[in-house]
C-alpha cells in the first residue's frame, strides 16, 4: 500500500469515527474493534491491500509502540486522583506488582508445560503477556482527573505501573535465553533489573514532575509564564524523564507514569496552598477536569496538555491496530495461540487477582470485574519487539509473535465487546445496593 493510500485509509477512518461517534457509543463495541475490523479486511486476512511484517520491521514497530505507550502512561498519570494515599493506592500497587507476578508465573508454567517452550522462552512470553494495557483499555480507563469510579481508577493505575513492573520478567526470560547478563545465581538481575531499575525509575519520574511543576508555578506566579505551551512542556517532560531513565538503566515506563502523577500532585498542592488567590474565577471550567477539582490553578500543565495527549494517543491507537490487522493471515489462528489467550483471560489473570484479593479490600463484584478486565495490547507488542531487537532467534521470534498477535487481537474483541454490558450491569447493581442502603 502506498503512502497516499495509507493517508487516505487513516483519513477515512478518522472522519468516519468522528461523524458516527454517537452511533458507535451506543453499540456494544469499542473503537479498537472497529479499527481492527478495518485492518483485517484490508490486510492479508481478506483483501491483502497491505501487509506488515513485524520481524522485518521490528525496529519501526518498537519505536511506534514505545511512543504510544509513553503517551498513554503520561495521560493515565495525569488522571490519578489527588492526593496519593496508601489507602487509595494499596490495591493498584498490589495488582501491578503482586498479581502481575502471579500471572507471569502461571503463564511461564503454561508456556513451559503446555506449549513446550524452553524455560527462557516461557518466562519471556509470560513477561510479554503479563502486563495490562493503558492504550486499548479505553472503556475501563479513568475518564478524567478526579474520576471517582473505583474500578476505572484501579485498572488505570495498575496499567500505568505494570507496563514497567513487567520489565524484570522480560529481562529474566532474555537472560535465561543467553541474551542478557543475569549475574551469578541471578544476583545482577535482582540488584539492577528488579531493585535499582524500579526504584530509580520511580525516583526520576517523581523528581522530574516536581521540578517542572515548581518551575511553571513560579514563572506563572511572576507573570512570566503566560506564553508557555503546556503541550510542549508535557512532551518535553516525557522525553526528559524517559531518556534520563534509560541512560541510568532504570525503567522509563515507570518514570513517565510517576512523572505525570508527581506533576499533577505538585501542581494541585501548590495551587491549594496559595488559597483563594490560586483559585479560578467563579463559574470558570477547565476542559477535561471533573467537578470537585475546581479549586486549582486554571493554567496547569496537566490540564493544558491532557486533551492534546489524548488526541495523540487516539491517533497512535488507530495506526497500531491497523498495523496489527495487517500482520494477521488466516493461518495465524493456531490452537496454541488461542489456548494461550483462553488460559490468560480465564485462568492466569483471575487467579492472579484472586491470590491478592484478601488484601485488596474491595467488594466481590469489583474483584471479579478486576480479574476479567486485564486488557492486553500495545505494551505486549512493544515487549516482543524489544526482545526481537535483543537478538531473539528467528524461529522462536516467529512462534512468540503468532501467540502475542492472537492474544492481543482476542483481547481487543473479547474485552471490548464485554466492557459496556458488564459496566452497565455493575452500575445498576451498585445503584440497587445504594437504594437498599438508603
């Protein structure tokens, strides 16, 4: 497919989605499913108008998925409620680290015993598929800053963290395959890939967010920041934190998510500390900000950049899902790949949530929903491309590619089609409980 044809296809899709947004919103499908259907029709599955080979263009796909995940992580971070408290963040942290670890262990066992993969490849596959995705989980993602829906908050916060917390599992798999230095008895992996990279990534992100918030606050307080471009500031912070984290061998995904969280937390703390002088005029509304957060400074970086970042995120979603559709042939649908998806969706993810559920302190219906909505997507594609770029053997790369593509595709369809009906059921049951309590 020529470049002009690509522009034409993407343009038609975007115009169509813009003109039919109300119709799509009422259907039991997500926008990702629509994009996937277009990709399957124009890709090798039906018309063969275009074909994208991830093995030959892994560096390109790695870069595109990397950018998409970074934008999504930053956007998710800006939507986290304020302030950060142990009681509020306890459940997402357990999901992002403990539940993810249990899920990865189960997937590694499935890959080794059921799929017959070498141990290193099974662990690598577990690392690729274990994290949930902040890009494609639009229906179960926090809608805006201040969104008080507990399920959306936990899933968004979990996805923001476990795209980084899964990295040690990926590196362990690469190490067992001889593609990464684990050190004697795994000591180097534990010290650098688990402890240092995690702590340093979070630290760099928190520091970067705080420094930018204070710098912008002082400039705008002194009347020197009226011409600042919030979109550029947000993108600059993403680049600075991610690049700095990678340079010191820290997990940049964690850094970018916590940079956004820290930026928003600091901006709100500074504006509230200023008292009435830091509040917007009566009746003013900041686009994208929920009621209840109106006692904050109108010109915050996280508010000014939110809409722009979400638009970039949607554009990257369109392109990546079209590419996904362009990778699938009819014979891509193998039983091992489908079985992996079934085991992940119906066994590994729910069991991972169930194991930590005694500590989650949430109603049973929310635990069930949390166990089900473990959307897999762009993050898994990035990890796979990362592994291929680290020298994964071609035969093994092809095997893992087929499994990952089918898992992501089925996740888009199954989780996407179940999201709206299940969320409506959850809201109705919550409303019935509230009326009964009243």
